[in-house]
C-alpha cells in the first residue's frame, strides 16, 4: 500500500532526488561529467517506455544526475545570495531601485516616532531590514521561539496576500485580481531585498493564486515540491542555506502534520466552539512547524525553545496586527504611537518569558548523522500513522 502523501504529491520524490543530487555533486567527483551521465540516463529512460517501474527508476536517477550536474556549474566561492556582478544588469538596477524605496519607507517609520527596539522589530517584520536589531533583542526572540516573526517568510506574505485579497475586485474580475496580487507580492519581494524565505513564499503564493483560477487543490505538498524544484534549478547552492532549510522544513511539516494534529479534536466540537478552534489551530500549526525545524535548530544553534507554544499564541496574532498597522502608518504616520506601544508590550512580554530558567534547552549539538536519524524517526512515525489511518478507513464498520 502506497503512502497517501506520495499519491497526492508526485513531485515530492523528484524534489528529494534533485536535492540528493545537489549534495552528491558537491562532495563527489567523477572522472566523467555528470552532464554526460544525465544525457545517457535520459536516453535509457526514454527507451524503457514499456517498463513502467524501470522507467520510474530511470526518472528518479535522472533527477539525481541533474542535481549533480547543476553543481558542476557552481564555483566553490559562490554562495547565496549571488553577487551583484553575476546577476542580470536589469535585475540589479531593479533591486537597487526597490531597496532605495525601502530606505525611504524606513525613514518614514522613523519620522513617525518609532525608535529603539520598537523600530527595529517593525523594520524587520514589515520591510525585512534587520540592521537595527540588537544582539540582546535577537537573543530574546530566539530563546522564546519567536525569532521566525523577525524573518520575512510565508507568514508575512500570507498576511499581505489576505489583506490585498480583501481590497481587489470580486469574482467577475478574478483573473485580473489574481494577476494584480501576484505583481504586488513580487513587488514587495523586490522591496525587501529578495531574501530566500520571501522568494520561496512568493513562488508558493503565485502558484496558489494561479491554481485558484481553476479551483484546484492549491497550497499542498506538491506545490511546495514544485517551488523547491524551481528555486534549486535557478540556484542549486540555495540548498545549503540555513534559511532555505528551515523555511522549507517548517512549511513541509505544517502541510504534513497539521491535519493530524487538527484531527485530534473532533471537528463538530471545534466548529461549535470558535475560540477553541482558533486556539487549537494556532497550537497545531506551532507544533507541526516545531516538529520539522527543531532538529535543524538544535544542529545549527544548539538550542530548543521550551516556550514556543505559549509565545506563538501571543506572537503570531501580534505580528499580524503589527504588520497591518505598519502598512497603515506608512500612509498615516500620526498613529505610529499605537504601533510603538504594541511592539513595546510584545518585546516586554518576550523579555519576561526569556528570563524563565526553563525557557530553552541549551547546549544540544547533534551531529549530521544524528540529525538525519531524528528526521528518519519522524518520517517513520508519520508513515506508521498514515498506514494505521488507511487501515482504519478501509476496515469494515460494525
């Protein structure tokens, strides 16, 4: 019996194989070019059209070869993001223009009365500028498990997308409204400097918007896998970026584990208790994201936040309000005092939480192998739950 995950996300194995190929291509050298192996693999795969299983295996190997072959074009000194000299001149000029506009908006926030840590948080959340964040402030958000709101990601673009969706025209002009939303989202991506997490989120939202025109299944693991393939084809070294890894693992884990956590409480009960449903949704999303990112956080930063459930119940709604108010303050600077007070209260809350002796578990530094094994255990647990669910659905009811 095949896992339901692979049935609804056929692009997921291809994305995984492409990632595996990129890793192989970076650390394994062959006397022949990977491009030669890729060409031979494509020819053999085409000749196996009568043998479905062998052709499937051939496609998988071709994606591995493709990932390795793309790494041949990368230089050791190259990293993410790419240097301005390696990019298209028009793209560079566009980014320079948008970054200049961002500086003007940041100045407007400052002129409105935002200063200190309040300004630093708003600048990071709304416009992706982390330069004003102090070391202590970063540490506070990290210890309490709230640092994700300081890095522009799918959460922020999702909030902006929902806000713009309320402002555009109705279903009669659906195609034009979705195109407007896509252009606006990508304009914001340029405005904040095209960070990895924002680009990933923008691609996903663009796919979501386009698929919504056909009323198809929109935000799914398959969409995430497609996004990963596109981004890695453009820049294979993105795979080794910590932000890329954390961002994708968070979204992947939410898409996979959220339905399971949500289903622990019967839907009729949740529908009849709206506040409980809202709280449980927040907890389920937080648990799912933490399950996917905790091993990586422990590996890279040697830390596990014990308060992520509590802080996310406060931080996510606060981040939504802060982002909305930030957009309003840009046009109505006179209400900046309200935004300042909200951010100050949020910072004070997190500082108090960070002072608790059990706020985080420090000093956990798993090896690469240990980190991989943790994810293997998590994957095995998911497959076990998925198999048991399939058995329970197919078993005859008494």
